[in-house]
C-alpha cells in the first residue's frame, strides 16, 4: 500500500471517535486513511471501467454502487 493518502487524517480521526474510540494512535489514523484512500481509488477505477463498458464517459452513482459490490 502506498504511503500517500488523499483522505485527510482529521476526518478519519473524527470518524473513529464518532463510532466509539476513546483513544487513537497517530499510526492507526494514518493506516486507516491510507486504507480508505486505496479503497476509494480502487472503487473509482472499477466505476470508470463499468461506465466505459456501458458505452458512457460519465460515471454514474449506479456504477459506483456496482463497483463496491
């Protein structure tokens, strides 16, 4: 997994606390941010493939939902 994260660490930290974490280490926040970034990039790539397979240039919500499944 790459060390570059497009997703900011602050929202990741807030999300962890929102779902019940009492304390979170910085490496844990970084690891989750990197994982979420990779997941988002993979989902985006699959969504683009689905749209192209359907003969479209525009990625639709249904493409994203299908890519996640």
